[in-house]
């Protein structure tokens, strides 16, 4: 079946630095990818919708200058957490919708710890 | 209007039991209702999904019941096994209309424990 790969699976960074998380569709093309954030034992909250070749659409309350999203190709979207703070520590999950728009696949998630 | 309310928060059953998890939505524009299973430290995996034009859908041991007038849907797990112990999320999305599909609104999650 189709696979969505996230990298890195775990990352630790220092406060004030930036960290990039990649989301790749491995065997299909994804015109749209979605980024979610999940706190321990909580639900997934949609952060933004990433469309290939255009600007991401952010959900209300999500700082677009802090969470930079780039979707430069049909198989890759990146989320960059800029000037990270400990409160940004979370589980970040992406999903990808195939170009036919019929199926959504989730990545395995990326744990971010800001120290 | 974008909320999806899920209950119960946690559920414990014995092996072979039939746990039932319920969800209610408000936005009548939603027309795609998936259920996801998530193990600790992993991304969610699609279990089963339903569109509002049917009232029930079965896939293996998983059944979704859908009540459009009540704006409610539920997941039943038949002959539950210890390996089914996980967190289950309902979700809702707009399916038709292209661009909104996949933008999922998740319920709060249910932690299911199946005892041997």
C-alpha cells in the first residue's frame, strides 16, 4: 500500500533554533498534504493544509511565521518550526491526499522535543 | 460547528466483548466519516470509513453505524482482542467538492483496553 514517510521520527533541538520535518509520499503523488499536531493523550489538531506549488493555508490560531510549510513538489512537504520553544514540543503528523483525491494516507509522525 | 464529539474517553472490555464508541458532529457539510486506530508513538491508521448515503458498513470485525438525522455515528468492534487495545479516533471531512477532502476534524479519542 501507499506509504507516507516522515523524517526525522524523533528530534531534539535547543530553544531558539529551527528544526525541519519532512513528509514524503513514497509511491504516489500528493497535491495536498496536511499537517497535524498531537499532544500526549490528546487528539490530532489540524495546523495547516499544504498545496503543491502554492502557499499553505493555516488554521485559526496557528502562527504561520513560526510554522513554515513548503510543498515544493508532488511528493514532498516540509514543516519548519522556527525559533523553537519548549511549548512547541509535540508529536507532528502529516497526511497526504493522492492526486485523484480519493485516499488519505498518514505518516508515522515526528516527535519534537525542545530543550 | 466544526466539532466532532467522541465518547467515551476510555473503555475497558474483556476479550470477545463488543466495544462501542460513539461520535456526534454538528456540521451538516461533512460527508465522509472515517475511524482511525492509533498505537502509542505511531501515526493513525485508517480502519473503516462511511459516507452518509448508507446506514451501516462492515469490514472484518469493524462496523460503522451511521444515523444521518441524529448526526451521529459509531464504531463497533466484534470479538475484540487484546491486540485491539489502542486509541480510536473518529473524524469527519467534506468528501465531495475536492479541495476540502482530507481536512479532517478529529474527535477527542477513546482509549480502548481489551483484557485477555
